C-alpha cells in the first residue's frame, strides 16, 4: 500500500512524423505485391492463392494476441484498487478515516498510469496480431488517444515511463510505414524489452499492491463484524450481523480471486511474448506455434472465469 503520493515522472508526447493512413495503405499494397512476387518464385502454383494473406500461417500467434487483448477490458479491477481505502472506511474507526482518504487520493494519482498500461498492452497486441496475419496495424481513435494517455500518466518508475513511450512509438511506426508479416520479427525484437517492462510492472502491482489492499479490506471487515456480534446479546441480531459479515467477506474474496487470476494472465502474456522473442528467427516452427496455442487457450480459460467473477459478458 502506498501512503505517500507517488513520484511524478512526466512522459513527453511521442514525437513521430505520422504518414497518412492512405499513404500507409499504398505502401502496404506495394509491399504486398513485392512479397507476392518473392513467394511466387519459391512455392508451387497450387498454393499461390494463400500468398495474398502472407507466406506463413501464424494464426496461433494471432490467436495469442487476440486473447491477450481481452485483458484490457478489466478496468474495474483498477477502480476497485483505487477505491479500496474508501470501502475500508466503513469498517474502521473515524480516527483512521483521514489516513484512508489520503491513501485513496494517492491511488487516484496512480490510476492514469495503471489504465495507460492496460491500453499499451492492448494496442501492442493488436499490432502483433495484425502483423502475424500479414495485415498492417491500423490508425484508429484508440491508437491516437494512447499518446495522450501516456502523457497524462504519472509513472512512479522511470523505466516504465520510458518503455511506455517506446512501445507506443513502435506501434505508430508499424502503422505509418505499412508493416506486414515480413516485419514481424523486427517488431518483436524492438518491442520485447519495453513490452516486458510494462507487462511485468503491471503484474507486480496487481499481484502485490492489489492483493495487499484486498487483504487489508478483508481483515478490517472481519474485525468490524466480529466486534458487532460481540456487542449484542440478542441472538437474532447476532445472527443477522454474522450473515451480513459473511456476505461482505465473500464479496472481498471474489475480488481477491479475480486479482489472482488476472496476475496469472499477465504472467502468461509476458512468458508467451518472451517465447516469441526467443524464437523470432524460427518462424513458423510447429512446436513454437503449438506452444502459442497453449498460451492462448490458457488465457481464454482464465478470462472466461474472470468474466463470471466480475460480471463481464
């Protein structure tokens, strides 16, 4: 838990000369034509119909990217973390309220950086999925807004602030220059280190900060309802307080389970991308693609459980 306001590290807006989407599309069509001619010399006529969508079937990587994108929707976990001190107020004596309110203010200052991390993971994985499918990452409102998000974000860690700018610049460059599957290796090479910094930083905050906050809330709730039960001799009142306490603690436990699951998903995203980086010179290795399929299936299974726990979908 953070009792002091975080150190503010400002991130300058990414200064990158963006080409128009029309220009990017023209480049991509030109590259597609060149790629088609190259593949035509290497492959039999029977498979030329597959060339228009790329020389390699990397659908397992696309599936891994798509499943990872889904993790960005759980902004409610960030909101729960930010508001935990205010929920805890109901269980704590009035003399502790100023401290809890100060904690809530400090966490509110962290919120923009936490949401920016989610947006960065989403945009990067969208681009990874596009490239693996031999598609050019597109300019869209979310990608344009991402620059503003990292400017407003107050990253406590300077390495994360720098990594955020690098990842966004890379995604913008891939979109502006009409990158396709041929540039996938370059994208992964340049993106792995800063992407790992962002994902692992987010995972650490979730597994440590979010989890500790949830534990504190649970302990406060148990103490509060336990004290209330002891304060009355009325059996009916004692039972009612006990039931209400069980309900509140169950709510907290459900949030704690979601936090644990989300941290596990982030770890798999990190491991999966590292696997791509380690084997970037070996596309499309069947064993690698099988492992990427396993990563995506695991992520989807956890997301399905998360959707039930947090009421998404």
